[in-house]
C-alpha cells in the first residue's frame, strides 16, 4: 500500500507512477467489436457490473475477459459477484481480504 498508493481522505489513490502506466477505459462488453482490441491484460477490474447481466450475457462477458487476459492474469469482481457461478474458465484464488479469479498460466 505504501509503495503503490497514497492516502486521499478516507480512500487510497494509485501513485502517480502507476497511474501513468494504467489505462482506465469503458468498453461495451455486449458488443464484440468493442472488445477485440483489448488483449494482453494482467488484471481486469470489473466490479458490480455482472450483477445486472442475464446469465447468457454473464457467460459472454466471462469469455471476453478470458480472451483479454494474459495467461495467469486475474479478474477482480465485486463482493456480490462470483465467476464460479458464471464460468469454469477461471480458478478461484482466495486472499485474506478478497477473492479473485485467475486464468490458467498454461492457457493460450
């Protein structure tokens, strides 16, 4: 936390060095042509979005995330979301304060 974040009020913000290396963007997951250029990510944060999708749309989004991630990459969802209920493409990884989902490091 001290190395990569700085406190701002009651929250934390990425340090300027990291913010310069991070791209924040919006993508329509329901539009395949919007997602084709998004590849080779190590981590994707998609918090509290999938709860608004129907089952088919959630599965499509899971496949989109899978294709966008590098082998061994992670997807972070909101607390009320679970990739385990959506797709078997990802392995559950439990950390002390979070559950994340990881693409196999052997995947292509």
